[in-house]
């Protein structure tokens, strides 16, 4: 087990004092006399007990701090991948969604294929907001999306085509409770929020997004609020995202 933290001066005083009890106890216990043996064994027991108590309390305190950290972050689960690989985890939460469904990703092909037939149901029960990577950012000729295609080992234009397909296939749903915006900033995290829970994970070089790790956090924790703030900043800032061009919907 890894020692949790550096020992403080108080810790060292406690350990040295009980080491002295052990040392003196051993000397007296070996002295030969009955009284000396009794006192020696008593001191030895006190010293050893003190060490045991110290180790227990010290590691318990470390565990307590770790639990408090987990509680402050409200981290509830971890998966080695995302999207279709953990579809049942999304389904459990989406089946009871009643407030908000916020999604931030690339082209969301898997989302369209796995859940497209339920989008109408979603918008009847919750406000759906989806941020897709703008296929014309920073320019239509050299979009960031193509660089990400290269990172994931895909043909250039894959993400751009997925974004346009997503917009086109959901055109009839666009409105007050089902909205899509195109984000115009560098992608950093994937977000899938359902009411008070949020799936999120980073993007890695040379790794397909769906094979990246995913964490689940709850509302009330620092991570949830930070990520929600990230989403809101992109969604509300016209420099960071834009409405979908009308002609893309047909």
C-alpha cells in the first residue's frame, strides 16, 4: 500500500515516543526480575498498540479525504469507452429524462443510428440541445474536422458529412425543444448530459472517440458544474457557435 502523505512533525513525535516505549519495554522485559518483566511487557504492549492505532487512524484519515474528494466531484462511474458500447447506460437515463438533454460531440453518427427513432419522444419530455463540430470551421476548405478525421484514422470529410447528415435527417424536428448549433472552437471534451447526470470524456490523439474513456458525474459536484458551464459558454456565444444554415436542412 502506498503511504498516503508526508509525515508531519507531530506524527514523528508520536512514532518516536512509542518507539521509546517499545525499546525500554524490551530492555526491562529482558532484565530478569518479575517486576521488571511486568513493567517491560506493559510498555512494549503500549508502544506496539500505539503504532497499530497510528497506522489505522492515518490510513483511515487518508481514506476519508479520498471519500470527501469523490463526494465533492460527484463521480459515480467510469467506462473504458462511450457511445454504442455503453448504450444501455444512456438508455436507462434517457428513458426518464424530463428536463434537459445536452450533447456536445463531432458528427454524432452513432447517436443518430442508435437513438434517432426516439428523438421525437425526447423533445416531448425534455429540452434537447446538440452541439456539432462546424464543418466549415475555421474555413470550408481546411476545417478542423478534417484534422480530427486524420487523428482517428478516417478519410477526410467523414465528420463533415456526418454533421450534414445529422442536420438533414433531423430537420423536421428542429424547433424550440430540439435545437442544433455548430460549434466553432477546438473540440476538447465529449458531453452527454441527461437531467442531473452527465457522461463526459476527453479526446485523444490516434484514438477513435468511441474508444475513449468516459466518466459519469452528478449535479452538485464541481465537475458537473464546470462542464455545464463549458457547454453553456459555447452554446450562447455567437463567436463560439452558430445556427445551422437553413439550406442544410433540405
